């Protein structure tokens, strides 16, 4: 699994764990006898890891094409960081961003 995809999957697992504490506690309580400790959350995440991995893929795919605001921010940051003026076209920024997300989806 790609490092970025794993980060997203772990974040989704963590978010799901937070939901287990609320009033609509999920089935992990029945499956693993939830007692509020981290071990049971780990067991839940492990048992449902494939789901979190799939969801991470969907989340990354949704981000594959950046918004115009994201592209403008990337170009502005690149220009700000340079000692000499450098022009980065929006299409270049889009191609770089898309390539990064494609790598994360591998």
C-alpha cells in the first residue's frame, strides 16, 4: 500500500473510532466488547482495514483533479519561494498535482 493511501486509511479508521464513542456506537461494541481502551479500537480497525483502504482510494480519487483555487495557491507559493521570478502555468501545476495523486493511488 502506498504511504499516502495508508495515511488516509488510518485517518478514516481514527475518525470511525471517534464515532464509536458517541450515542450511535457502532457494531464494534458488540464485536469486540468495547471498554473504551485503545486495544479494542485497534482490533476494530484491523478487522475493517480493507474497508478503510477502499475508502481511502475513493477519497484520493475525489481529489485527483485540483480546483482552480488550489492551482492558483500552488502557483503563488512557487512564485513566492523563488529568488528569481519563475512562472508556473496552471496546466503545469495541475499535471504535477494529478501525478502526485496518481502515485498515491498506486
